[in-house]
C-alpha cells in the first residue's frame, strides 16, 4: 500500500528542513483525499540529487486512486511520476 512519487521537488530546495516539512505536509494533505495516510516520508538521494516521496495508505483502494490521480500530474511546474512501490 505504498506509493512512490518522483520529480515532485528540486533536490537543493528540499535540503532546507522547513521546505522538507512543508512538502511532507502538502503531500499528506493531498493524499488524504484518497483515504487514510499512515505515513509520508521524504527521501533525499544525495548520490543522484533526487527527491522521492513515499506515501503509505491504509487501503489498496486509496493507493490505486492516488496513483491514478497523481501520476503525470503537474506540481510546481514539474510533471510528477507516481506508482506503486514494492516494499519487499
């Protein structure tokens, strides 16, 4: 029940802890429209200077709806990519 979102934010911008906190709050708020969100995690990949956002939903239905709505959506001038993340 985990979705990964890529290309949502600029790596350098999210190095600021305040920006990271705001991004997490924005994503959590938006994703809660699809169902309960158990967890939202911002991951910074220093080696590739990329940002990934992981969102864990309570239900599979919420996950599927979120992916359908979020994938290829525009956010802050960037087209994001959202898909299911295999936690195994």
